[in-house]
């Protein structure tokens, strides 16, 4: 009986103690619960962002969102709000009782209990948020309107709108305002300036804020590819057409997207009766194309410049040289032969600008009246370098907009840079010099501010292909001339085919090509990097047996089931591109021992075989965007001892150390990269940072160009900048590696996340200083107390820094600690600071000379922040009527700053006048004292303000209407909490 009684007592005790233990746990472990809740809230936010991205993508592609997804999003918002309330309560729960000796048990219990419940709810939501698809599949839409049949159209460039063209320009603007006119056309000869005219129309529309919310530019080639046209429009709309196989299906989806928002109008492909605000402004050389094929409602013919306008343009280019009385009449005769075409006028004027009188007379003889070929050949013949001439022919072969890096690979394959080929970088420099010479005589044009691409006018492309510039037996073929007889085709040294497949391609491939040096085959017309994946066509009939002299082979968007053995016979091949192709096996490429450039960018390969390691002469390997690449066989990289460039961004990242796997296993070993001693350009991702701690230093210290991602970091994207992204996860020792330190010295964008206890001053992360750094992001790094600190000597650092992003640096006390040189932060334009709770101010008044270039300031959730700028009275005397000016700040965004009382204040707290003369956007949300900062504080000059958002949730705003009326340029306003709003 006693044993039974004891047993019963134990069970009763368990029933009583279990809930008591659980409730005590809420008190004892409340801090742990809060920390875990913080982690789960972040995970929920990440999941929410991923789902929202999928929702945005689906909505852009006209997909209906599933009801359960919409419900989940609402639940996430509700739970996240509750979670933040619990976390806000954490501060109140830390209040003590018993005169500060003990934590308040009731408050801690409530906090722990709520946090525990929220953690469970959030975990459930995260699990529920793993949607396979956020949208419902819908049946293909019905026929909306007749497809526009575009058989011939060319987009051309020109120069200036002159007096004789003013009426045409005004007529186009008037036609765009006419609701009855849907398709408007401009026609005229090549080089007359049609594209420039359209660009001027675009500028006018944007400047005057006309009714068009979006304007899309589309390049249409001489032999237009409708899929490519649709793709360009889809790219501009962020619309995915990949699942639409037919042109009609793609057309209908585009139509729906353009019609989805009644407030969104765009240059697209409308059908006349249902365009709803869409307009098509198109240029062609031929009026009948506009009227019969494009169904233009109104057309305008653009003529060449009249004699006076043409000579003025010529004179403007040549400049003072035309003051020579002997040259002036010769120049007039030259201009008369140029048919009033701005493209040719500018080119010939640039060519003859610094020439002697004899060269001008020679030009007058060589140029036949209005003969385009003789005009272009004159500029061509004046090129001093034979390599520059070859480069011009190469550009003419490809046509349109061309990537400079593509020209580098093709040019190296054709040995254009012989004598400058010690390194790839030497060849790149030589290429840029040659491009400058072509630009100087206007045979090439820049693509806006983008130095990564160049444009060749299609008029030049036609001339280059139609006329043998070097000899009668030196022929080229591209899509301008695709119907040559076999005997002429077989004499070609260069062939470029776009969107050529099926029987037509098979017939060409039956020819012998004994003199062919370069063969280009692409199933899309654009030679720039695609935004979306395009359709890949089967191409099984490629036989390279008769191409013994081939030096460059470029295949793009082609499905090659098996690379034929004949490719292994190309003993002279220097450059091989298999970009965005589907290739089952590339092992046969190991036989191409002369290969120097190999690009598999975007191709669907799963394995890089060991045979690639036999390419001892390879100097550049491009595996960019090979997202299916999961295996790198042992030896595939080790043998590439002459490799200078390796591009693997968006590709394989699961690198391992040498001792983790047996030798016969398939995977990428970091140790193989040690043989790449000549590496100068590198783009690589290393998923696990720990492997860098286990391996010795890598030979990356001499890199000229790099994009390095360690730990799958996020960060911002900057094209062309030397980038280092580090998600350290406690692996701080990586920063001590010699190659890392050398690379940090040259880094222009640094993203750093998860720094533990390495350094408390950010500038000390690079021992020799961040002398070239332009953009810096530091997140979740508790060791950081200062961005720059100087205890004894004036420190020089961050002299080129343009943007600074800081987030969740819980111990950050100051941006600058101690005196630093005036050049430090002197180029800073953008500052974003979030969740840096120890930061009380950003700058002292004595440091304001370094802030004159600031354009954007964003500060969020910094609990201790009192002011942006504080007067350090001991160093600078400020009179009562003195004013601090930030002359270039255009955007100011301040959110959830509970202790902020002034933008700029004295040491004792009194505000100092602030001038923000260029401020256009102001956001102040979620903290007390907004009114004081906004207008009671004598901050002045808000006259340029265009956008205003004010929200104060904990009190009622009282902003006078007369203050708002003093903002003459205000376009949008959002005020919450104000009775007068």
C-alpha cells in the first residue's frame, strides 16, 4: 500500500510540477525566447520577401494569385505586427522590482509566454509558406487581334533636328496626342537620322510628363525576328514569355500585360481597335513597309539635310580648320556628295578634320556622288592600323549593339592583337585603343554612357558585307545577304547567321568552307547578355569537317545533342563560344589544344569533365550563369596553367578542401585553383567560408578584375566594380589571409555580414587601408564600434567612398572616432543606417566639410539617435544666426527614431538652422517631435520639395496648412495623424 501511495503521490506531483515548471521557464528563459523570436521574425521576413517576389513575377505575367497565398500573406502581416509588439514589450519587461535587486517576474513571465507562442506560430507560417507555386494556371487566352507581320524594318541613327525637320518633329508630337492615330511611322534613307528623331521625341515626352507612363525602345533588324522583338518588349516589362511556345501565344500575353493597367501606357505592338492608350512609333527606310506591314495610320518622310544645314554640321565637326580659304570650297564639294546624310557627314568630317589639303582633294576624287560604298571606304582607308580595319569589318559582320568583351574574344581568336598578346589584359587595352580610333571617325558609336557595348550603324554593316573591302576573294556574309550562290558562299572568310535554321541552314552547311576564319550562328538577333532565357533550337546538322582554317566558332541559343567529332578536327581554333546552348557532353573539347578562349556562359551543362584540363593554352574560361553545373571533375582546372581569366558567377559554388573526399570522387577542390598562377580576372562563389580556413592561401593576390562571393552573401549589384562579398558566419580568420588582404586593397564594393570579434574599427579590416573603396555595406557585426577611428595620428581612408550602408551594428557608437583627414568621406553621396541602437549622432559640426556631396540620407530604427549633426562646441563656434547647409541632399528618410529631437543641434540641445535647398523627397515616420524638426526647428528652404510623407502614430500631428502651402513644387503628399491632412 505504501508503494502504491508513493506512486500516486509521484504522479500527482508530476501533474502539479509540470505546469509550474513550464510557467517558471517563461520567467527564467525569457531572454532566450526573445532572442529566438528575433531570429524567427527575420526568417519569416525572408520567406515573406521570397513569396512576394514570386507574387510580383506572377502578376507581371498575368497569373491569378492563389487564394491561400493571399491569405498567408495577410496572416504573416498580422503575426509579424504582433511579434514586433512582443519585442517592443521586451524593454518594459526589463524593469526591476525589489529596488532593482530582482527582475520583475510578472513582466518576464508575460514576455516569455507570448514569445514562446509567437515562435510556434511563426514556425508554422514559415512551413506553410513553402509554396510550389503562388499562382493558378490559366488556359491560354483567346485570339485578341491580328498579329502584325513585320517582314522588313530597320532602325537607323542620325544627328540633329534642324530647321527643316522642325515641322516633322512637331507633326509627330501632334500625332501622338491624337487618340485616333495608333501607329505612326517615319521613313527615309539609311543614315538620315530617323532613330535620332525618335530619341528626341522620347526626350520631349519624358520632359513634358506626357500621358505615356512607359516608353519601350525596340531594335528591329533588316531581317526581323518576331520572337526577338517580342522578347525585347517583354524584357522591358519584366514579363516572362518562356512558357509561350507560339508567336501568337507570346503576342497575346504581351497584349494582356500592356492592357492590364489602365494607367499604364507604352510603346508596344497594339492592335488598332483595342490599343487603349498604347502607341507604336516605328522607323523604316520604306514607306510601303510602314503602311502595308505595320498598318501605319500616319507616316512622315525624313529627308536629308539641305545644303546649308549639311555644311553647317560639317563645319561644326571640322572646326577652325575650315578657316583655310583653300579648304572651304573643297569642303563644300565634299559635302554635296554626302546626300545630306548626318551619319556620313559626321564620319567624313571626323576623318578629314586633321588632314592636309592633298588628302581633301584625294577624298573629292574617291567619293562618287552619293555612293555610300565609296564614302564609307574613304573613312575605312584612313584608319592607320590594319588591326583597326579588321575590327571594323568584324563589327560590320555582327552588326547592331555589340559587347566589347565579345569583340575581345573574337578578335583574339582572329589574332587581331598580335604583338600585344602578352596577356589578355594587354589585348583588352589594345582593343580599347582601336575602338577609340573607330569612334573618332564615327564608324562606331557609344551605347549611351555604357562603355561595355558599342553600336555600328546598319548602313555600315550592309556596306561591309556587300563590298569586298580587302580583295575580290575576301567575302563576308550575314543576314543582309543570305541568298548567295554556292560558289560565292564558299569563298567567304566570315559568316554570321542569325535566326537561321532548318533547311536553309542545312543547305549552307553542305558547302565547303576552305577559307572560313570565323563562323557565327545565333538563334536570337541580339549579341548582348539576355535578361530572360530564350527558346533554344535544335541544330543537329553542324559539320565542321570542311572548315580547317576556322579560328573562331560562336554558337548561341542552340541545342546540340552531341558535339560532333568533327569539332575535334579544328586544329586552328582559338576562340570557341557555346553560349546559352544545351550541350550534353563537352569532353571532346579537350582535343582543341590551340584553344585560348572558351565560353560556356549560360549553357546547360551539369559537369565540367577532366578533359578540359588538357587545354594547356587556354587563357580565358567563362562558366557564367551555368546554374546546372554541379560537378567539376578532378583535374578539370588544375591543368589550366596559362589561364588568366575565370568567370563562374551564378555557377558552381560547392567548393571543398582536398582532404574531404577520396581522389576518385567528382567535385571541385579549391586546391586545383592553386595552379592558376597567372589569374588576373576572377568571378567566383564559395558557398561555405569554412573551407577557406582549412586551405592555404590561394593565388588571388594579383587580381586586376574580380567578383568574389564567400558564403552566398546578398548585397547590392554594381556592374564593372571590383567586388568582395563576405558572409563570414564567425569565420573572421578569412580576413587574415594574405590574398584577401591584397584583394581588399583593390576592392571597390565590399559587403560584410557576420563579423564576430575581429576588429572594432571598420577601416582596420584592411591593413593597408581601403584606398579604392567606393561602396561599403556592413551588417550584423557586433564587434564594430566605429567605421573609422584615429587615436594618435590623422588617418587616411575611405577617400573615394560614395555610399555607406550600415545595418544591425548593435555596438556602433560613432562613424568617426577622433580626427581624420578632410578627404575622408569627402565623396560620400548616400548613407543608409538601420538598427544601430548605440549611435547618438552621425556627424559633428566640425566634420561638415566632408558632407557637401551628400545626396541621400536614410536612417531607421536607431533608438539612441538624437540628431543627425551635433555641435562639438569645443572645436567650432556657432553663432545664433549661423546656418548649416547640405547643398546636395535630395532625399531624406527618417523612420522610428524615438529620441530624435532635431536635425542639427548644439551641445546643450538647442537647434541649429539647417538649409536643404535641393531636397525633393522627405519621409518622417513613427517618432515623436516631428513637428519640431519639421518647422518649429528653424530648418528652412523646403521650397524644392516634391514628395512629402509624414506619419506619427503615437500622437496627433498638428501641421499648419499655411506651412504646406509654402511648398510650391509639391507633387505628392501623405500625412497620417493630422486633422488638417
